[in-house]
C-alpha cells in the first residue's frame, strides 16, 4: 500500500458525539426536515434562523429545562464576554419575539431548523449535536394552543413518513404542586425517584422526616408511578388526586386528552400523571413523542407560559421540537425509508449536451460523463439511478436497458 493510500485509509477521530453525514445520509435528513417545514408552513408557521451561538447570559435566561452543565461555553474573542453554543432554540425564538418582532401582532407562529449542542447524552458525558425542526406558538393560551401543537406534531410526523407513533401527554402542574413547599434538594430526590418509577425510592424519599422533607401528600406521590396509560389511567388519576393541590392539573390533562381524541388523535395518545421531565420549566401540558426503533423520544414539547416574561414580554407560549436523527432511526426500523429511488441521470456526452439542460428543466438532476463505462461506475458510486447515452437508458441498479425511467415526474421520449 502506498503512503498516500495508507493516509487515506486512516480514521480521523471526531469529538465525542459528533459525526459526519455522507451524501445519502445528508439527503435523507434534508428530506425529513423539508417535509416537516412544509407542513409547518401549511399551518401558518413562518421560518426563522437563530444564530448558532449567543451570549451565555441570554441563553441561560430561558434554560429552565436544562442542566447548565450541558451548555458549551467559550470566551467570545471580539467582546471578551462568555458565549454559548445553543443547547435549545426556544430561548432564542423567545428573544426574537420580545425584541426583533415585538411590533408585529400576536399570535406568533414561528418554525425553525438547526442543530443544538449539548455536553451530555443521557448519563454519558460526551458532546452531542442534535438536529431539530420545531415550532413556537406565542400568544395563544390554554387548550386552544395545546391542541394546535398536538395536531401539528401528528400531521408533521405523518408527512415525514412515520405512521405509527405515540403522543405521551403529561402536565407539569401535577408534580410541581405536590412538591411545592419542599426544600429544593428534596424536590430533586423525589423527582428523580418518580422519573425512574422507583416505588421503593419514592417511599423512602417522601418519608424522610430526618431531613424535614416528609411530603404532606406522600400517598398521592407514591401513586404517581401507576397513573399512566390510556384514558382510564387518567380517570383513576383524577380520582386519586381529587383532594390534593394537583387536582386542577389532573383535570386539565384529562380535558386535553379528550379534546385531542375528538380531533382524531386517539389512536396515538397515552398519558402519564407522573411525568416530571422539565416540570420546573413547563407550566402546563407537556408531551413526548415515541416510536419503535429508537430508545429516545423522537420529539417533545409543551406549554411554558413564563418564558417570554424572562425576555420582557409576558405572553403565553408553547412549542415542540422533533429530533431528526431519532425520527430517521424510527423510519429505518420500520422500513419506511425505502420507497422509489429518485431519478438522477448521468448523460454520456459533453457538459453542454442539450439533454442535460432538458433533464434539469424537468427537475431531474443530471451530470455529464465521457463514456458509458465511466458513467456507470460514477453513477453507481454516487447513487445516480440511470445512465443515458446514444443507445438509450440504462438502469444502474440492474444494468439493464430500459425504455425510460418510471417515476412520478415522468421523462418524455424527447429526453432521449
């Protein structure tokens, strides 16, 4: 092996949690993002593009849902201030609404696409880049806004090709109200035990009178791990929590569940009255999206009515984000990423061959090759579907001559 060949074969490591996207992967991710953004636009959501980093104090003002240790910080050379790579785009959109867009009338329907950066991946301490699409709805309060987002999330997932998914609903007010008044460290211990649905740990934490954290609603807290499932679990939860401060939030969640079911989402709905993720950040209904084929949620969102006030405008708000990598995994697991190959053509001829211009005018990618053999090799290596020369069309996958590509776009015989 030559030195050059050996050098090319070496693996060049990337920072932990970072990865390259090769052409096929990049095209698949872009197609997912475009499908979602197109659905967002049909529902009246206008796209914005926030910067990849901002001053840390601006981002951290709105990051109630993330551990600040997740945030990647650096010294901004021009100002000497501390900057941060965005771990969440919601605070950035909130800043835009409260400043750059404040002269426009609410409600604000804004969509975005981009990558967020976080230091931690679950319990593993490694950097991660998370490609997302999402929306923020500001200025629409209560169930009306929550239903709009649930319906939009479902519509967008279907447009991306994911037919089977679960919208697991919760309400941040349930756990928040039951833990109100307890010391912060006690809230953290109990919340972690609830998140793990660990009955033994919950019982121990709610009975820890030595640390003066004996929860006044211990029985209700201990019941939370069982209050998840379909509508009957919610009904049982409303009864179980009727005499506690969580009664209002439980009834609110049941009402939203029924309203979403009446909108045709019933087959996708489950609920969990013990959901605690982000309860210190969200102010009402929350949801996570799950699909077979991936261990993590493919999306999440909820209501955060206190966020805009942190940027100077007290406006109700809610939103959600979809994880493009996780959705891609789910689609791959179900085989939904198959489908018909897009037509992409290598034309044997000069770069100014009129057949190339004709194909491009029809929306078909086309490039030139010097001869048939070279064209077939290049097409196979780069995922092009057909080679076109003086003798006609060749299907690259089979090597067989075909009369014309059979695709929805259609290419007329004049393209020969």
